């Protein structure tokens, strides 16, 4: 489970198995009871997929961190996929 970075007590990471089976997303956890998952889109937008234990205020902070570090996140994802011969796969938005 590669860690992209930590901020305070939070770890921002992805799971290799997930990269093979799902569009790109990040997990954020505190190493204990709190864990959330954010979809990352090719256009750098972010969407909360699920959350356990985080308060809305904490999720707002995580969202801001993701926005601030998006270029670093997408670069690390692309590098990791290339190095491990994994197809880059971003979630697509469904249009109405």
C-alpha cells in the first residue's frame, strides 16, 4: 500500500490491488478507526466515495489537502502505474 504522503496524523495512500480493478482513488486513514476513499478524476476533480469515522470538518480539510496536492498525486499515480505496468484508469463521470 504505497503511501503518497502524510499530513498530521493522516496517511494518504492507494492499494496496488485496487489499481488493477478500480478507477484511480485514494484512501485516507488515521491508522485507527477513521478511513475514507476519494475518487480522483482525470480533470483533477475529486469526489468522496465513502467515509467511516471522519467528521464533516475533517473531510473538508482532507478535500482541501487533495486539491492542493493534486498535481503531486496525479504525477505519483502515473509514475507508479508506468513503473508497475498498470494501465492508468481514471473514473469517468456519467452524463445525463
